[in-house]
């Protein structure tokens, strides 16, 4: 009986899903809502990738991220972004490795519990693409880092009703420039970032 009830519920949800249109976002500046936005903690993926002994890219993530965005659709260069990453939330899916990465030979999260990125320039490179340059403070060192960003548009979320902006971003930096040089070159110096995020209008 329970299985039958569950099957009915799943079928009903599937039917409802087909009634929700997708890709209703707009890229038109005049139709976008500017102002203050906050990262949706339920829709953020911050992935890092590093070469592992030449065999493959090792992929991990950070699980706790906060960000604020002052969004100006008419003048994107006037927008401002701040991202705060809890370094202790590093997640490689290997608990012993995570403990090592939090240690003094790597991120040293006791001394440097957060990584912070603050934008300093935003350049439009296409209809929905741009380059965001900012100061990244990591491991007690601050250096410029650039991210190539794709804007996926803005709209009211058809499930929650909240006005939402969507983005994807990618970039690289050398960890040695931030004083994290353990096991180079066996473990790669270059760190690749891949980010997928939604921001909610405040």
C-alpha cells in the first residue's frame, strides 16, 4: 500500500514538473532588476580542480560560501561582488585528506579561516559574458584573480517566486603565489575554479 501511495505522489510531482516552463530568464538590461542580491545557499557550487601526479584532475569543493552582489544591469561595470568562503568547509570526499588540507602545510584554516574575493573591475565581453577581476585574499595573501563569467539571466523563480539571477564562472590561479606550495610539482600549482551560483533579490 505504501509503495502505491509513493508511486502516485511521484507521478503527481512529475506531472507538475512538466507544467513549469524553463528558460524564462531575460538578458535584456531594461527588464532586469538591479539592486542588492545575496547568494542562494541552496544553489551554489564552488569547485576546485588540481592536477594529481599527472594522472587526472582531482576535484573538490567548498561547502560553505556566502556572497553579496550589488547589481547594476544598465552599467555592469558599476556592479560589485564580494564572496566569503569558509576554508574549513573544504570537501574532497576524502576525510583524511580534508584534515590534511586544513592543516598548516596547506590552507592553515586555524590561522586563515576564510578566503575572500572582492571585485575591483567588471568588463563586458559579450551579450551575456564578462570578466570579473578582483582581489582574492587566501592564506593571508592578497593577489588579483580574474574570472570569466557567463550571465544566465534574471527572472522570478517559478517555484519560490523570488527574483533570481544566475551565473557560471571559471578561472585559475597559482597556489604558490598565496604561499601554498606543498608537494609542487607532484600536485599541481595551478588551481582551476568552476562556479555555478544563483543570487536572490533582497
